[in-house]
């Protein structure tokens, strides 16, 4: 018996089963919000300053009225003499009446609401312009990237932190002046930009140059605070508050994370954790330090802790 030959029969071709081509997946772009809170804060600060000058009414208190700056053109909106206020603004008594941070009124009269109202008052036009320029440059970008509620909470808590450190400093002074300005909140935004960069390090492309530029901007702003008549304690308090709160409020998903709801059906992708261990660690540590810092400052101010735990007397003060 031999083998049968099938030379006339062509071999059967084998075709592997066809698998459908997986759908092309493009991760959604980062969400951006339309800034409205920061412009609103800008308008509120500007309107309050106009009302401050209206209430001040320099010509009615100084004789002759020509001593007031631009009295013939601005009338009751004119500025106090430069010898009294070099920032082109109102009297200290007017600012105190509207809610400036004052040691005696906060500690002895229980007017703690001044920690908030002082953030919306300014010592003069120069003070207002510098702060509002900084607000628009830093605040609009942060609100566009992180949303209004985060920036709102960050702005208020950083300003409150700056006011607390300023009041701790006032307690060490025998004859302190008042403190006004949004600088504590603005330094909080700068501090939060630094912590936001550090905690979201993986999503930035040009990391080192961004960090370098940000550090230079922060250093220059802190250096300005050592000029005479500037309350640098409010700047430092706001910066530290914002830096810690940035780790808590501005933590974003790590690079490569995609929400499951954004993955199309049939596409099998390796799921990445939303946040890294480092981000969670920074979140917890910063939250604990922030709570402890606010608690210590409040206790130092209202429970009359020993003066040796306060700030040194070397910081200048007047405006924040």
C-alpha cells in the first residue's frame, strides 16, 4: 500500500480571524474655566477705594483745602498731603473707621471681622495699583486653570493668614499703626503657584525654567516688603498660608491619568491612579501644618501666650 497523491488539489489557504481595529482614543484636553471671581475682586477693591476717598473728604478737614493733593480737580476725592500719606490716599482714621487691622480694636474690642475687611482696603492709589496688577497677573491664570471656588477659598484663607501674622507682630510693638491691603492674599496666590508646580510636577513640560522664574518673582516681591512702611509680616503669613493650601486645594491628576468615563467602549487601556503617593503625602502634611499654624496664631493673639513665642520686633509695618 502506497501513499495517495493529490497533486491536482490546491492547498487550502488559512486566514486568521479578523479582529476589529480598536477605536482611536484621544485624551480630552484639560478643562479651563472662564475667570469671573478675580475680576469681581478687582472691581470690589477699586470701588471700595473710591468710596474710601469719598468718605475721607480731605478738603473739609484741612485748612486751607489747597494742601490736599489735586483738590481743585478731585474735590472731596482728593488725597491727603504727601507728608501724611505718601501713597496718595486717605487718612489713617478713615481706614480705621472702614475696617483696617488695628491692634487695640481687635484685641480689646473683639472686632475680629477686621481680619477680613482690611483685605479690601488700600492705603493709596499706588498701593491699589500695585496690588491689582499682581491680582490680575496671578489670579486670572489660576482661576482659569483651577476654577473659581478653589481660588476664592485660597484668596480668603491666605489673606486671613497674613492678617494673623500681622497681628502677632503688632502685639510685639509698643505703638503699632494700622495694617491694610490685599497683599497677604496676593502673596498667598504666589505661594500656591509654587506648591501647585511642585505637587503637579509630572504634568509640566518645562519644569526647571518655570520653577526658576517663579522663585525669582517670589523673591523680588518679598524683597519689596522690607521697604519702610510695608507690613512684611502680612506678606510672609500670606505666602506660607498659600504655599500650604496649594498642596491641599490645587492638586491635579498625574500625567497619563484618564478618567474611566472618558475611555470609549472597546478600548482597553491600562488604568493609572489619579494621584501619586507623593501628592497624597504632601496633601496630608500641608493640611496638618496649615491647621496647626492657624490654631497657633489664633491662640497667640487671643489667649495671650508669652511674648517670647511671638515674632521679633524687626519687621516694618503699615500696609500689606
